[in-house]
C-alpha cells in the first residue's frame, strides 16, 4: 500500500478508533446506515479495504435512494433506466481482489452513451428504443476495466438539445421532464440534466455527461456540483450519439473536484476509433490526481463581459474574488474580444457535422433509423409524443446541409475556431500571462416553462471553450436565493491538470453548499 493510500485510510479509521476507545455511555443503539452519497471515492474505498462496506451494499444503497426520491414527491426524473445486472456485477467485483481507479463504485451515465448490455441507449428519443448498440462506448469499456458498476442511464435533453427551436432542458419523449435538485419547479439545465441532478440528489457519487456547448457545465452549475468538460480528445467519443466532431466530448460530474478528476482519469486515453484522441502524457494521470495548487501569485483573468449584469450573481462573484485575493491570487480584469459571427458560425458547423455524424453513428446500431431524414420522418409519425412541446427545426436545417467539403462549412469552422481559440481564450491568456480565465458559469436555474422553453439570463462562458475544444471546469460558488451558481475556470488545450489543481484550490477556500432538501 502506498504512503498516500495509507494516509487516506488512516484518516478514515481515526474517528472509528476514537469511538472504540471511548468509555461506554449506556446500552448500544443500532448503527444508522452512513450517508454514503456524501462520502468521497477515497473514503468509500477505505471502507471497502477494511471490509466494512461492499460494492453490493453500496450499489443497493444507491438503488434504494433512487427508488425513494427519483419518482416520488416532485419527481426528479434523473434516472431514465436502471441496470438490471448492477447488483450481480457488484457481487462479482466483491469476489475479486480490488482493482482499478473506481473499483466497486456505482456510476451513472448519460443515455446518449452506448452500452452493449440490458439497457437501452436512446438519446431520449423514441426513435432509438427498438435499436441497440453493438458494443460499449470506449469510455464505458474503460469504466468497466476500472472496476466501476454501471448503475444506470440518466435522462437528458432529447438529442442533447439539438432538435428544435425553444427546447425545454431536461425533457425527452422517453424520459419525461428532469427537475432541478434544489428547486423541482426550476430547470435542471441540459443536456446532461439527469447526470447533474443525480449527483446533486445523491443517486451516485459520480456521473458521466457529455457536452457540445454547455451541456456538462450548465447542469453542474445550476445543481451545485463539480463539472469537468475536458480538452477535446482527452476522452474518446466512440460510441456516443454525436452532434459535432469539432466540439463533442464526454465529461465528469461529481460532488468534489477530486472525484471528478478520478472519473475523468478512468475514462481518458487514446482510442483508434476516435482520431481526436492521443496518448496521454506520462505525467498526466498523476497530475490529474494531485492535491490543490497554491493560489499565491497565480494570475487569473476575471471575465465580466460574457455573463450578463445579474446583480445577485455579481455580488456573489465579488465575494468570491475577495476570497481569491485573500488566498494570494493575482486578479486581472479582462474582456473577451468580440466575435460577431461566432454564434452563426457555430450553428453552421454543428448542423453540417450533425448530419454527417448521425448517419455514421446510426450505421453502427442494430435496427432502427439509419439517416437523419428517417429520424425526421419518425418524429412526424409520432408527433403527439415527440413534437407536442417543441419542433424539429434544427433537424430539418441540418438535413438541408451539404457534405463536409462545402466551402460554407469549412469557412465557418475556420472562423469559429480562430475566434474562440487563438483570438479569444489564447489571446487573453498570453497577453496577460494568465494561468486561467474565471467567471460565473451562468445565472441560477430558471422556472421550467413547457410553453416558451428555456429562459437563459446572460450568455454564460461555455461557448468559447466549447468551440475551441478547450477545458472548462465549474465548481460550486454559492447560493443565490437558495439556488446554486457555479464558478468557471477556462484554460487552453491540454491545460486540464492545471485547471483541476486550481479548481481544487478554489474548492478549499469556498464554503460547501448545503445538500438539496429532497422530499
């Protein structure tokens, strides 16, 4: 056992040793079941190592929490499907020697990530219910190899919020409406809505989401958890229902930075089926799992011109900046350069890439529709369930696009990448000698509105790192009127380990959020 592992185990054992050595105060009471949803992976592993917890017990604990809270009271609808083999898998792991970064840990994954098991992979659409993936997504294979128990699939904004105008975050025809863990009348944000709510509600300690633009960091921010959107290429996209080869990536969602980093590390690495991936630097696994950085002298760029003028959020952000200064950080006010065509260029790129990518993906499945045109036809044929709340204008616009050799696509992609990366994030980091850019992730959650759709206040800061393919981490910053708001750190490509260390340092100086009051 390593020194670090022994130290962590000792920290967990000390309270128990003190209790055993304390004088008796009367008849013993049955010990209450620990609140495992509040434990870190290191603490859970320490309990497994001393044989006071098994993977089967932990898996059953989370299954019980899901049964108790996900479909009762104001339904959270975070979990779209449970793995019927989860307990069997956990028992098999208990019979083996501990192995892997996530051995025995139940993990929830978004329902646009392939699993070749008893569960479906549908992106929330009824069109994919009767077809099946032929193999696990690469990241799922890696999670299994790391000893994880795939507990179930989480609900999402249907087709990852890429179907029509005025969508409703967290709604899918298959899964219904996911609700914010802190305020069930409010949006969970999307598209990784179920993963964000599931972690916040304690249905697992970690969950996997995916992001094209904001779909990991937004639900993490409004549900009060940590979300890591990594550099594009750190985690394979093979076996993930696609939108964009330029922007798609899986990400890690957890209660704290260390657990999110551990989940990310388990998923990361080169994959011959995803050309964007590459072998990890030899030092990266260790760096991803290091302790918090020292903030003294660290230069951080404060971006204020991307997040709107919501006073309550800005007051919370100013309090946060004061904490950072007190910890020794050097704060530099910066403005993100204007990019008037970025929004239109991003839309053009996504539509072209979706049409091409979804055709390629559907060809890998057994049965079901094989083209975007067939998906559009399916929705029209099942309009009462699929199109009752909003349409499929984005599908239709994507179907009208040509091949990826079109000049319109190539020009839009070039402009977007340059505006977001070289002339945007990179220019600020280099000009001001910054370690990272910081800002509020976005405003608090808005009321769910099935008539008018989503109501975003302020643009947030997800677009530039999403378009550039750069890392973006959100960590809980505090509450505004009882609603969580995240704190964003953005860096350049392959700055993931640096951002994780900075995020862990920020986490140390920031009061922990109270958990949501589940009913």
